[in-house]
């Protein structure tokens, strides 16, 4: 009989983190991570998922690797019971699915016995995702109509192995083996001895669904040797059956243009996701190494007063997406309706800033083809007849504390009445929770991207040598000029000075 729950007892959620690609996490799983007061996570959980947790969430690593356990399973079970008494929402984040060789059933049983309220949120298992990302459909009308999943690593505490290889060998359809790389040769030999044909197609997929994914195809008789020759190890999914023959044709993931390329993103932690996602969609192994952090403006009072006064200006000029976001978050803390801006016209430096303005329901009246301050001023000159010039026109320039003063000086010289609205400042990022700096220093990279002069200055301050053969890509001419002052000539500069342009510049380095 379970112990009755008190009204103050917390809930433990056993959440499947999926096979490796953070995009394959369920919506329910992500919501719970964002709500978690305590996050207990495994070794194979993508580090990006940890960033979804709120700032005050307690994070506890309990990962297991071969021959090394951060905590034995019995202690993990005890930990979960304790956490339920201390936190309202504890998320136990497990790779793949909690109930597929994840010992989630054991943890749930302990929680139930202790009277702890728990919920199970399934995850996509590598048993199906790994083959899919390697172009292997585990069922196929031309090959099979069933599949089986088994472990290649039984509990070491058992008095003797209980895996029935004869039954596995005789079972029709695709066979998927998880956690079997440490005993791959022995497992395959046992299946052949039990009657599985040596020439049966087989494949091993390492780091499935991640940019580090590698796949080796062979036969049951030759897979162990092929995997050893390629240096494949855990974590990996082994697929056995005729469906493996489909892989050369259906391997969509291996054909992505940036497959096998490591790309460093130096944007702020809040902004990195957009660039990272676009690069990852092209197959890149993205290493997020934020070098700057967005903070409040130096003078919050001046910023607040500028927001209150903003409806009286003829023009609002925005220099960056960050400025747009900061401005309108503050604006709607004061005003209820976007129409309270009055009849102000809008100018933006570049398509990225214009796109952010569109999210707030505003279209731009002036935007240069090149996203630099000088071109914005030139665009005002070109459209002088259309707008009647800028002399005696009131303008509010929204920018960062470290922004260049070109817009202010040039428009003032043209007799415009320009006030500044400093919406934010940028400071050097000092935290590195994912260990990206160490990974860059140890493993190197193929490309490092820079999205502003600030990212350049702060990256150089880290004193991390550029890896050999690493190429640098800049978002635009101002960033390029800053790089050149450090003696770095970019291999490419974005044709359009925004994130899509930067992604295309990276892609062109590796594709015709």
C-alpha cells in the first residue's frame, strides 16, 4: 500500500529527452523543463535542453557512462524521492524514452512505493529515430512487416545472461539493438551461432539524430570489424535486416550540405537559437559560444523618459533587433495600444531590424539595401523629395550604449532634431555552462561566425587561438572591418547583412 500523499508533496515527472536532436523533444517535455524547480538529468541529454530551465532551477547531473556512474541507480532512486519532498516540480530527464531500456520503470516503482506522485512523459526512442536519420525505415512493405528491439547490454548483476539469441535470430523482421557497442562482436557472433544468416545486412548508427552522427553499413558477419575500423563506439544503434539496403538511397541526413562541419556561434545566448537552428537544419554541428550579453541601459531613467515621450516624434529610427525588442517591451508597459505611437514614420538599419519591427505590427518607411548606418543616412538623402527632407524633423534614435554615432552626427548635420534612446548595453559574457570554450580549444572548428563588432572584441578577449584551417564568416562590413583590425580576413561576408545572409555565406563555403 502506497503512503498517502500530503497536500504539499511535489510531483516527479519522468521525461524522455528523445534521441539527441533537441528539436525532437515533445512540447509537453519542454514545458515541464521550463517549469521545473529541480532538473535531474542523464549524460545523453543535449546541453541545449538545460538552458530551457528557469534561472533558479536546481540542476543535478546523475549521468551514466561505460564504467563510470555519477550516481548508482539506487542512489538516483533515493534522490528522486527526496526531491519530491523539497520541490513542487522535479523533472527526471532521461535520454530517449524513459521506459525503453531507460530504467524509468524502476524509478517509477520506487516513487510509487514511497507514495510520491509521478507522471511519465514519453520520448522518441533512438530505436526508431536513429535508423530514420540514417535512411533506414525499420518497416517496409518490400522487406518486412515487423521489428523487434533488444538490449545488447544485460544487467551485470544477473547470475547468467538471459538473452534468447535463438529466438531473436528466428524472429522475422528488422532487429534493433540498443546499448550493444561494447559487446558488438560477441552479440553478433551469438546471433549467427543461433542461426542468423551472416550475409544479413546490418548497420551501426552512432550519435544518431545529432550533427555528430556517423553510420557504418555492412553485414552481420562484417559489421563489428567495419565499426572498429571506423572508430565507432557508444552511443550507437545497431540495425539488422534487409531494410538496411534502403539506406544509400534514403539517407537524407547524410546529404545535408553542412554535415560534419562544426560551426561556432558567438551571438548572445538569447539570440543564438535562430542562427543555431538554421545552421543545424543544414547539418552543422553548432557550438554555441556567446561572447556578449544584453543588459539594461546604463541610465534606466533616461530610457523610461524616452519611451514615455516617443509618441511626439516624427520618426523612430531603430539600429538593431535588440533595440526594437527592448523598446516595445517598455512601450507596452506604459501604453496599451500600438496606435498611441501616433503618426511616427519608421526607419530601420537592415532587414533583420525590419523583420523584428514587423513582429510588432510595424512596417518600415526607410531601410537601406546595406545594413550599415552610413547607408541609412544616404537613404534619407535619396528620399528627401518624398519625405520633404529631415531639416527641423524630430527623430528618436533607438540604439545600444556602444552603438556608433554615425546616425546621430550625420542627421544632426542635416538640421534634423535627433534625440537618443539608449535601449540596452552589451557586456562580455563570462559564463560558459556548456563547456563550449574548452570544446573549441580541444576539438577545433571549421567556421566561426561573428554578428557584430562586439562579438569580435569579446571573442578576442577570451584569448582562444583560432583553430588551424578554421574560417571566419562576418555578417557585414562593419564587423569585417573590426576583424581586420585584429589581423583576421574573413573567408566570407554575408551578402545580406542578416542571419539568413550569414547562413548562406557559411553554406557557400562548402557547396558550389
